[in-house]
């Protein structure tokens, strides 16, 4: 029996070595940007690297090493990869810092990048990193943390992972990446689709304000992983900067402002700088023309964001410009937008929306009292050019200061006939409703007070049931007062 076990073990090891060393290479069907990033990283002298940038696709689509190095005469690598989670970033950081000690490390974070990779799609994205780094005990330990035991064979071997795609082997020769990679950075000249331009047309009328720090918190998992990353850089005496790249959705959901407030609170406690580009949209001069999709900048947008990053690195003594003329030229790429003009434009725009809703919207409730001090005369809904709104017409004695205590929560229950139209994440979680939060815009017009709720993640026009209620904007989301329930709502 013992001999059989030994032979079986040796057989498994031999098969595994054959697969990983000789067969797996045939299953690289499409070159990945991160593969090219690692190849370029491995091709240079490691003691010559000055700056390392970590993060997800937000990082590698935003921060251009070529521009950074043109100003500082440095060598920068952007080691971002699509969907990279913080726990895998920690592993990657340690692997690279075993080979080099840069002067500066930059980590890009946003809510999703700091979560546990517990969905199949998210786990798959982490393979971009694991596939390009050699076997080590650290790699094995991180794979054990991220993947279940039954997933290990597919993680370690591309052959096992793609065993049902043998037919592609004949077409696997001389595959090209399709995009140029500049030390980990890749970009595009594409612009937003017409659908997205319409969806985010109010972009430059919205503000992004950090929240009350006492109401914004990271989970223990998020905090522990971020602290691990920061402290490891500190043990190497490397300057570290945490950033959040521009993201269109950040202006439409309090989830992002709370997250960035919590990041600011953490970095302050660790004496580390934090640069939020979502809080500096207007300083950076970003417009819708600078995005290729809602989550990523195009080439003009990345030039603006990189230029603003260079300004921050210079002003805060991370690096000193070696070419001051080129530094001045780069800063001309950033054309700030006047905040007062934005606020005035936003208010005028919201007054226009209120009047459109009043003229074309449907009243779904009259005289509803959420709380004794929070009563609405009418509640209306409207669909203007694909944009969904809820408008509360308040009684004259309403005190708008009450809004600081609450935010609105809305739940939309899908009709069963529309289950296949649910967002992918809701299908994966078997959710029968979509939930969203909204902070009310206070509009005073013709002696009336209105609360305008903009619903940016609600795509369908019909729902089986809708629930609207007040909750506190803090960590525990306590509900207050009565719930307004409407059957068979149609925008």
C-alpha cells in the first residue's frame, strides 16, 4: 500500500511537471497585457527601476510611465492588471520587491479592487498575475487563500483549465497582443458610446464630496490588506502614495465617496498621502471626452491624469523634475474647470429636470409621511430620455436641514419575465431585486421645495414592486420611518 501511494504521488508529480513545463504553453490562446508587462520588467536591470505602480485596469489605463519618466528621468513600470484584487496585489508587491527597490510605489484603489475575489469571474481575473510569476511557496500560499482545493489543478495548469478547447491549438501561432504596452501602460483613442454619453450627460453638473469620516468605514479585510501593502513598502524605506483613478460612476453613487473618505481616514492614520482624482475632476479638467468607457480613461484623459499625478509628486517632494521645461509643458495639459461655474450650471440643470418631471411625470403617491417631520405632498416618477427620476414635492414647512440625517434607499423588484435582463452580478447572486441609494438634490423653485433623486443604475422601465424609504448614511444602514411601497411601477 505504501509503495502504491509513493508511485501514485510520483506519477502525479511527473504529469504535473510535463503539463506545466511542456504542454501549458500551447494554451496561451491570447497574449495578455500583464504578460507583456512582466516580460518588459524582467528585461531591465532591476536596480534601475525608480517607480512601481500597482492596481487594477484603472491603474494601467490611467498612469503613463512614458510621461512620468520624461519629466523625472526615471524608469517607471505600471504593474496593474484587469480586476486585480488587493490580496493578489500584496503578493505581487512582495515578489517584485524581492527583485528591486524603487524610490516610489503608487497603489490605485477603488471599492471593488479591495474586496475578496469570491466570484468565479473575479477569481479568473487573478490568474493574469499567477500565470506570469514562477512557482514559489508564496505563490502556493496565496493560491490556497484565493481558490478552493478543487480549483487548484486549473489554477496551476493552463492545460487542465482549458482542456475542452483543444480545437484552438492549430490557431495559436504568432498571436499578437493587439495593443501596445509601454512598461505596463496601455491606452485607447476610443470615446464613450452614445448610450454612455447619454447616461452620464450630467457628469459636469455633479459634485464629489468626501463624507463624514465617522460614517465611512472599511471592512477588516479591506483595512488589513491595505495596511499590509503600506507597511511592507515602509519596511523597504520606499515612499508610498495611495491614489484613486478617475471613475465616472463615482459621481453618481455615495458608495464611492464613503469609500474614499474611509481610505483618507486610514492613510492619515498611517501618515501616508492619498490622492483622489474623483475629488479633483475639475482641477484635472476631465470631461466626458476623456473617457473610453465609464471606468477607464482614453489617451487624452490619461495624459491629463498623469500630468496631475506628476504635479502632486513634485509638489510633495516624491521626485524632482529633471526637465523643468517639459514639466511646465505637461502642466499645460491640465485645464481646470471653475467650481463656481459648475455649481451654478448644476442648479440650473436640476431646476430644468424638476419642471420636466412635474410636466411629464406620474404621481405614484400623495400625502405620504416617511417620518412626522418628513412628509411629502406628492411623489412623482419620470423617464426623460432614458434617465430615471423620483421627485418628492415637500410641504412648505419642510426643513431641508433634516436631509443631513438621512439618505433614500430604493428597491426595485423585477417581474419574473425580466429575470434574464437582470445585471450579471444579480443573476450570479440569485437576487430578485436591484437596490440603490440616492442623496436628494434640494431644489427651491416658485416657492416650493423639491427633493430630486437621480436613479443612475436603474435600466428597465417596469418593475413588479418598488420600495422607497429613509435610512441613515452610516455603516449599519438603519431604516427610519415608514416604507412607501408601489405595485407595478412603470417609468
